C-alpha cells in the first residue's frame, strides 16, 4: 500500500518545462504534452488565449501567428526569413563586428614598423629550421609572392643564408663550450635546469655569459653577410 502511495505522489508531481523555461504541471491522468523542440521557439513567445487557442508572437516584430500541434512551425520559420526587424538587427550586428575588426586592423597597421634585418633573419631561420634548400631565396615566384606581401622586404641570397647557418652552428658550439667552462667555474651548483626559456634563447646569468663570449662572432659574421 505504501508503494502505491509513493507511485501516486510521483504521478501528482509530474511536470514539464517548455522552451522558455516555464514549468507546466501535467495532470496524472492526462496525456503528456509534446515538448517544444523546434529552434524557431527561441525567437517566438508561445501564448494561449482564454478559449484555449494557441498562438506565437515574434520576439522581433511582435506579430502574432496561429500555432498548435496541428499547425507545425514552417510558417513561423518562413516569417523569420522575411522579418524586417530581425534581418535589420542581424545586419546591424554584422556591421558592428566588421567595424570592430576594421578598427583592430587599422590599429595594428598604424603601430606596425617594418624591420628589414629582423625579417631577413627570420627568413633565414625558416629555411634552416625546416631544411628548405638555400636556393629557395632565389626562386622567382617566391620572390614575387614576398614582394606582393611587403615590397620593402629584400631577400637574402643563398650565400647569406649559408653564412647565417654557419653563424648559428658556431653559436651553438660556443654555447656548449661556455656551459662546460661555467660548470668548472661555479662547481656542482650549476645545472641545465637553471636555464629556462620559451623562445630557445638563454636567460639570466647563462645568457649574459654566453652572449658576451659570442658578441664578437656575431658582429664579425653580420659584417660578412652582404
């Protein structure tokens, strides 16, 4: 008997939630109402008249349409495609986004400063890192492409790329030698974990030490690049 009472309580507390988040009580002996699953209901308010008739009001233009289980939602969806208020808001939102993007782009352009030396060094690093042929800097249409992107950029020759590659090799060799010497100078307190970096450059004391030893090599090589 207690079990029957429990089932009765559960039946009396059955509820549904419509697309607008409203709670609807469902009598235990009545068939459950079908949930509103169409996406159009995010843009319509569902209403019910005193005579029990159902209708839907557009949230944009407030126009009212008949609705109900036997009416479907095609006419509501078609209205959204033609609703001037809705379309105007969509266009306005797109214009706001476009204006913001244009403003951000203009800001970046105004603050941009072309660095010839850095760009040429980045180009050489790209070739070395990805094992591209040094002759890539002399490919005709690659030069045309870069000229279209940045007319001020002057490509480096294959000999220059090769010289930069030699510079990096010497720098790495000097780095390894400097670390070895540093271990002897400071004793066991030095270890590789003391060097932390996100851009493959050294930091802290290690950076100062190695760059000091490498400055003459770098200055000398740069004078030979062109």
